[in-house]
C-alpha cells in the first residue's frame, strides 16, 4: 500500500474537520489563527540512516531533514522535540554525549531550542522529531499555477553519492568521498531564504524523497504536469566532474532524494525578485522547468531536447 493510500483510506476522514491539518496532504500542520506551524518526522535505522557508527552525524542529518519541512514552507524553525527508541548498545554514555554535543551545535547554527521529547527502550533504533515555528502565512502544496517556472535551491545528487559511498556501492577518491559523505550527513539548508520565499513562491516542498517524486507530490491534486530540463538541474562541481569523467547518467544521480533543498514554483514575472533574493542571501536558486497543463504528460528533456526517463523517481513509502 502506498503512503497516500494509507492516509486516504484510514486517516483523512478523521482529520477532515480540522482545517489546520491541510487534508493531511502537506508537510506541516498550520494553525493560521494562532500562527503555529508544526512538522513531525520519524527516522528508522536501516531505512533513513544506514547505521549508528557516527551518532553525532546521524542526529545532524535527521534534525536538518526535519526542520527542512518548515523551511520549505517559508517558516523559520524555532523549537524542536526529540524522542528516541534504543537499547544499551545504541544509547551508550559515549553515544549520548556525542548526540547531546551535536544537537547543541545544531541549535547554535539554526537558532533553535530543544523543548522536550521522550525515550523508550527498543532493539530497533529510531528517532522522532517534532519541529515548530511561528508564522501567519505559509507556502502550500497544490497551489502551483499553469505556466509557473519551477525552481530548486542548492545542488542535487551529492547526498546520494554519499549514501552510495557509505553503503560501499561506489568507490571514490578520498577527497571526493569525504565531500559526498559530508553532504549526506549535513545537507545545506537554505534557512535564510524563508523570509523571501513568501514573496514569490506559489507552491513548495522540500526535496526529501527525490526531485521527480517530490515535484509530483507538490502538484498531486491539481490537473497539472511538468517539463524538466536535465541540463539546468544544478549539481556541484565535484559531481559535474564525476559525470563528465565517468560518463554517468545525470538524471539518475539527482533523482534519489535526501537533498533537503527547496523545490518551488513561481510566476514568470517573479524571476528578477528571485534573482535578487539569491544574490542577497548567497543561496543558489536555479530555474529547472515549467508547469504545464495536466492534459499533457510530465516529461524530462536532455540538452538536445530528447525525452529521457529516470530509472529512479525517488524513494517510495510502501507498506
């Protein structure tokens, strides 16, 4: 069962009278009257992180991926709650010290505060993070407009290469390996873009499950499709060099998720405002495609204008 089927069949009806739940089809809970925005995410070992050999890095990854849900809505995260389920093997004094130290560092970096949580014993390691911010406005899913331009912040694909390296499914030179692994554990969140997003974004989502899959989710209840242009999709210099040297398929490298960049649509006349926001914040923002009529199929084009397909459209939550 797909996650959307699970939600639709078992939970949508009991949340339908709660407008703040946004039909259980967005990244957050949004109480407009009180100006409260909340997201909840759970992370399991073996699924969301490979192992627990580096607890300090794992906790950075899951905290950043959690607060990215707020950032893509144009909201600065303020508080977070963390619950952990583990055993004596995973919650050793040394590991707990590393987790605590790492969380303190993240709090200073993103100006957020720990407010509570829970701990339980379990042989299966997992964490749940609840992130909270304050805003009277957010950017919703399913608000894209026909002919909107499609934008994404930062670079895509580095995290996936880090995952491949950690899984021993790919070998890199030491410097490249360190770079990609670092991007896997510590994605560059466009935090300072939050106050600008509300000025130009019509619809938004964070790239967590994969560019193509997340773009489809962002417009999943609209009669719209998209055109993406492979050449315009931004990648780092290291990944670009790797693609050229090893003649790799770019679209397959940038479609696997864990990037935690902001994917959004905006009206064509907002291009200059977006450019200015990029210059002011120092955050890379790239136009990668176009929203088209739902009468036509969603397509990806290479630099020669030829239609191409990605082997992986992203991570699918299947039950």
